[in-house]
């Protein structure tokens, strides 16, 4: 499976500021995704990061709040904008892999706390 | 849409005992069922998966069973060890591994 590096691993931010999370993969991958995991909760898909075009967002998530970049097949960023305490979560980058891209692999996550 | 229910939410077993975690799904078109293990401070790690054309799959101490008729699947861990302590998530999807719907997780504690 691909090695997925995510940074920062954790951050504490002030309300109203923005944080950009980076995801680097050690090989070219077609599909990259961003998930959110709220405290003690399961994983929720935020969006699919499309290379060379705008990200595809899931219901409840919008580009103004979570802008995503995907400049190439190995890198993506997720920005959490105008943060509030409700944005405190783990944010996870993931990529599809396996013989038919049927398996999903996750990075180590970014633990975000908003004060 | 797909709804995945996972039970129990917490599970405590003695080292050496078996642990079983169960999930049900609602979408009869789902055909891919992975299980993830998440340790504290880490991202989820894929530990085993099964497709709907298979009823059971085993990998050393872990196994997954699938009952398509009843729309439920289970994770079985035998000879548990303290290192198995983690949160386990089940998931289901229709056509691809990335459009996953996750269960709410089971916190497994294996005591020596």
C-alpha cells in the first residue's frame, strides 16, 4: 500500500483562523479523499480531491469552508476556514489502492483543536 | 442511503479469549465490506476485507464472515492479545472501496 504522510499531525488554533493540512503520497494515485472524524465518532467523507479540477463535496460540506487543492497525483491540501470549536476533529487523508483501487488507505491524521 | 450499524460499542475480553464484533447494513446492493483498526493517535488501518461473493475470509487470527441474506457481517479475533486493543470500524460500500459508509466503531480492550 502507498505511504501517506500528513502534516501537521496536530494543531491548536484560535477561533476565526484557518489551517491548511497537507497530504503527500509516495506514489501516484488516482483517487484521494478527505475524511473527518469528530471526537469519539466514526468517519465522514468530506470530499473527493480531483486532480486538475474542483473537488467533489459531500452533503453538508462546502468549498468555502473546506477548500481543497490537488495540483498533482501525489499531493493534496485541505483548508479548514474560519474555524470554530465545532471544527475540532481529526482530519484524515485517504487514497484508493489495491488491484482495482477497491481498497481505501488512510494517513495518520491531523488532530485539530479550536479554542 | 446506506446505514451501517455496529455492535457492541465497547468490548472487554481477557487475553487469549475471542472477540466478535457485528455489523448490519441496509443497502442490499453493497458488495464490499472492509474492517479497520484504529489505535490511539493513528489513522485507521485496513486489516481485512470481504466481497459479497465470499462468505468467509481468514487471515491468521482474524476472520470475517458475511451473511448477505441477513445483511450482516462480523469480525472475529481469536487468541486476543493486548496489542489488539484499539477501536475497530466496519464499513460497507456498493461498488468501490472509497465510497465507504462506516459503522460507529467498537472500542476493544484486551486485558492481560
